C-alpha cells in the first residue's frame, strides 16, 4: 500500500479543527502521513493541532510566519514522504473512503492525476452537486492541445481550480520542482496548470467525495483583507504563460482565462469595500480607476462579456463602477 501525504495549511482555524480533522484521520485508507502547516495563526489553532498530533502518530505539525496557503503547502511538500499527495482544506469535508477511492481509480487507470465530484455547502444545505464524467481519461498531450473542458472546475470534465478534489503523484512534483506560486489568491490554479504541463494522463471518477463550504460575503471579507487585484493580474499572467501557451490557436481557452480574470477582478473590486480594511472613500475611488484602466489595457479588444461592470471598465466609466459595486456589496453583505 503506497503512502499518501495529506497536506493541510491552516490559519486561524481553531473552530474547525475538532469537526473537520476527524474526516481525514478517519479515512479508510490507512497509510497516511498528515502534515499540518500553521501559517502564523493568531488564535489557538497551533495548540489544537499539536493536541491532535498527540493522539495520532500520523500527524506532524509545523508553524511558520503568515505568507498564505500556497507557501504553506510548499513547505509541506518539502517535508512530505508519500507516493501520492492530497491537499485538504480544514474548512471542508471529505467522505471516509475519499482517499481510498482516489488511489484506486488512479492506479487502475495508470494515471498521473485523479479528480472526483464534490458538493457545495452553504452551512445549512447542499446548494449544488458537481458530478464528473465517470471513467473519462485523457492523455496529457490531448488535454494540453484542447484544455477548455478541463479549465471549468464546475464542469463535468473540469480539473482546474481548488486542489482538494484531486490526487497527485509526488514523483511528478519532485521531478519537475512543481510549487505553488507565492500569491495569496488563485495559487491553486497555477499549481495544477504547472502539474498538467508534465502529466502523462488524468482520469475522473463520478464519485462525489468532497464537500466544499462556499464563501459567503462575510467569510470572503475575513479571508481576503488585502488589495487583491495585483495578485489577480499576476495569476492571469501565469495562466496565459502556461495554459494558453500550450495552444495559442485555441481562442476558447484564452477567453476562459480572461473571463476568470474578470470574475476575480470583480471580487477584488468588492474587496475594496471590505469593512475590515477601512479604505478612505477617495482612495477607494482612485483604486477602482487604477484597476479598471489596468483591466481594460490587459484584455484584448476582441474579448468581451455582457456583464455591465466589464463594459464600464472597458469604457472608463469609473463612477458607474463604484455605484454598481457598492450596491452589489450592500445587497450581499449579510450573506
């Protein structure tokens, strides 16, 4: 039985450890090493993780200064000794047989990556279930030639996005020195794209094995208390340099990257109204202007979507952007 390294970055997660960690320690697949990286928490997260390690010899806990989940995962990768890698987020949930099933499907198909379906949970109910195309297998060469179906995390063939519904081979990560970029938003996408640059194949299972707790407006504000846009723009450059470079004739892939750029830019505009950051109104307006101008300059003229905020950024209508984002935030502030 090959070893699976389960990597868990944590930051101020003391309220989640007791209810979420047992779904990892209780996996039917027993040959696990569980590496928890405390990313400079300011609450009791580190002490609670140490207490959990006292009760389970498979758990190792390390602490570092806060630099974001990507850097924390990189540290864990350097310490990991497993044959396979599974990334878990402490505020999510996996079924007891999740890792066993991912390993089985990966090995039966001699694949380099296996992805499964997942549920979206708002804290009260499952709002959406994403089912992957059971048994779909593509070579890396096929995927890189036409990556559009794989780019949509919520699509039946998608493998991009969050890392927690996939299993990876450590040998590929080691051989090609694959790491998460040092950005705090969208780092998962870049890691997976880097991995798929070298993967010989991937396979999907129709099993729904993970539950993802969706970000409400308040959770979003708690997680992202910084100016997100520079990170968003850097994430887009990474994706263009990696994914679009595989086949620059594929305009569909290019447009998916730019649609994601817009969606993340929209989130960064909303983050300017985060009550935790207390940005002065004049500075907020100026930053909206800077973001809109940068987005318009960096997106091709041939790219466009019907969203009014995208149109306003293209046309330099800064006041209208301000009002639309403010209304959106006010509408969803209690979500």
